[in-house]
């Protein structure tokens, strides 16, 4: 063995280990699930490599995971004959958590042990759960690709900031994780306790899980217990079912088994919201097991990170995160697909070009949308929408073929219910429309509060017309690319033409025309005062309580939020010129109209225009100028 070198853990790992040492997990036994799951993954990966490199497994072709408690030495060993690790891989995978986002995880810590224990699973830190029950962990490993036994690896740590690692002679591939069990956790050295945990969490693992335990032999006829040998006999006994769960008939599988398999698959610590297990036969044969998580992962909106299903071919694991089987707006879906329609040595390049992949993607997408449609009829849909709604909003733009089905699944706040958590579907909205209403009206704003108090709602509220309220970044992009639902046009309430149709009777039309004639001099005076700051000035019919608002021709405008987002990326946008709409009966406008001095009128016109901009944009390009005008008018 070479001399081991000491290394420092990644800073975030050290913080995490301190938390784990204080038993953040509400159920400590889940450490065993995590380690068995990791061992299963290592075997899956070697199984795949052996399809094209059979020599890797010729000396030990029967895959298995072994659990051995040793009460005398106070250790628990979890062994596998999977892929194994090189020294560099051990240092990288066991010394850092590069892919798991631990730093972001730590930011989410709440101080509530139960909630924090659930967070751990979302950030993929399963190996480190060892330190819940162990005060020291030793890892022995040999890569299946190693050229000699001298390339074996030993890695060791007490979880207090450093670890040592080096090479060691090892005569068989795979990994042993040796937990030096804390005195307070000695229950995990009892075979019955381990059997209970394995059966509970890992029965579905598709490779045998064997437990080293005392061999019990019933007394033969004429014998009693005192005739048994003084020294007990021990042997490895297979504990789990060792049959891939998705290959079993759905009617034979209990909900608890589906939930535990989900946790194994994802390292999540919560049950999924829902799942669907389907076997399809015919021209395209495949089995899918799909899950909708209860909580969004930390990296859901990082489009550089890969998301996707696990791919199996003929029950052989091929790859993680096969993104080709679902569109990006369904990247929150977890699960697997197992098909006989692809070759066992399938590559990502072949997947991208395959007609089978395209057919599977179409079928699986419809399956997920069907799952969500069923979920939408339950109270759990509110949980789903809070976590994944903004991702699903990408769907109507990205997936035209399923646009109507996706729109049906969207939820919004609206003026029907003064709550930001309102859960209004487009079907709900349409069902409440009067016979006279032909369009769906919506408003995009910077926040729920600014949307709810927007002057653009005044006329529609007076008429009892419901308006959908939107304030997330994705909303403006969504509504800019979707024109209708169920034959009803989407109309922004900030559009220059609200297209009220039958909602406005003939008498109201006459009053509008009369107002235009009555206040044409006022409008002209505002135009001259504001000049090229505005595109136009007109008398408003949409305002009841506010003095003014700004609108864009045909609604072609962006919110201040979207504008700031684009400009933050370095793109320079030209200044927008709006149409200013005036409420001629509002006291501020009446007061402005009464001013005979041009200088004073110009100040009022500027104030009224900038007020409208402030209400719409939430900010002003030159707030100092606005304050100066306001001060001059207040001081008379």
C-alpha cells in the first residue's frame, strides 16, 4: 500500500457533515437505502459497459450487494461487485459534491430538522448519510477497468473536515463501504433490524441484496435446541425480491412499493404526488414508470443541467438523464422507460436520430399530460402548480401539437378571487363568461399587488368582467405567443383596443364619441405639451377612478420587468413611446384643464403623464424630474 495523503473536504461538504452528524434525517435507517442505491447504480453501470466489454465481468459475472454486520468490531460493511473507483474518482466523488448543489442546499436550510432532512434527498448527498450512524467511514474499491490489484483504493474519514486516501492491494473489483458504527446506533448491527430496513426500502432493487446472518436450522425429529452446536453458523441470505419493479404487473404492486422505488430512483425523501405505470405492446413495445415529484429540485430552472428519464433496454440500464424522451417543459418528470425497440449498445447520438425515440417521446408526453389532467382534479394539483407551474407555462409555446391540452392545465390568479394563490383554470374562466363576452382578458404586471390595483382593470371591474392576473417572468413570453383558447381570443387589458364587442352597448358608444368631440381641445393641448414623449393622446373609456394610463398600439409592449431583464443581459432597447389615455372627469385632469398659463399646464401634463408611467412601469427613467414637477405644483 502506498502512503495515504490527507485532503480537505469541499467547504460545503464539511458544513453538510456537521449537520448530518446531528441526525438531520428523521429516519436514520435511510442511510442503508442510500448506500444500497449507490451500490445498485455502480452495478447497473458495469452491466452496461459489459455489453461491449465482457472481459470486465468474466471473473465475477454474478452481480450482488452484500451487507455484513460485525458486532465484535462494531462495523457494518456494504459491498458490491460493480464498477468500482480509481483513486482520482474516489477523491472527486467522495471529497466533493460537485453535481449536487450543496451550497444552494445549505442556503435552503431552515433549522427545522424534519424539513431539512427532506431537503437532503433533493440535493443528492446520499453517501454522506453514512455519518448519521458512523463516526468513521472506510471505503475500499477497485475499478473494473484497473490493470492490476495495486490500483485498489482506500479512502477514510471521520467526517470532521478531512479525509485520507491512497492505493492499496485489492484482489476483486467493486466497493466496500465500512461504517464504524457509533455506540448510540448499535441497533444497526442487529441482523433483524437490517433486514427490516432492506425489506422496507430496497426490496425493489433488481440485483440480489444479501444479508450476513445466523443460519437457522429447525431441530430434526428427536432433537431439541440443546442438541444444536454451540457455535452459530452464519451465511449470506438474499433478502430482497431482486426483480425490477417495473417488470411486474401493476396490479401486484402496492402504492408503498411504487413510492419506495421513486425514492430509490431519485434520492428524494418525500413520496411523489402521483405516478403512472404502463406496459404498451404492439408495433412499439415499451414499459414506462413515470413520477411527478412533490417538490421542485433546486436546479429546475438551470437549463444547462441535464434532466430526463432513465433508459433501460431489455431491462439493462443504458443511461441516466435521457432527455430525448420528454420535451423540456416536462423536465420535472422523473422515472424510466424500458423498451425492446432499441439496440442494447444504443448511444446518445443514435437516440437523437431514432424514429423510435420520436414515437416514444410523443407517447410519453401524452402520458404525462394525462397524468396531470387527472391530478388537476385533486387537491394535490395546487401543490404541483406551486412547484412546477412556471415550467409548465413553457409548454404551449414549445409544444404546438399539445397546446390546447397544456393550456387546460394552466392556473392563474384573477379578479374573481382577490388572492395571489387563486387557482383559476381557463375552463373556469370561460364557464363564468357572460354571453356578451367573446374574449379572455388578462393583465401582465411586475407583481400581484400592482396587477390587482392596476388602473387598466377599472372599466372591466365595473362591467363585472373577470381578468386573469399574471406577474411571473414567463407570463409575458407565454401570452406573446398564444393567441386563443377554446376559440376565445386573449386580449391584454393594456391594449389600445380592448375589443369589448357586445360588452359595450350602443349608448356607451355614443357617449365615447361625444367625449372625443367634447374634449378634443384638451387632448390637443396635451399633445402639444408632451410632444414626441408620447405616440398619441386620447380620451379614455377604461378609466373610472384614475386620471390617466399609458397603452400600446394593439398591446405590443413589454412590462418593465421584462425590459429590465433584457437590458440586464447587455442588450440596449430603444425608449418606448406610449399612447396616453386621459380620464377627463378626474379632478387632476380638470385642474390641469383650468390652467391658462402654459408653464403651469405643462407641469400638470408632465405630472399626469409620469404618474401613468409610474403606475404601469413601477419606475421612472428620471424620478428626480418627476419630484421636481410635483414640488413645483405642491408649492403653487
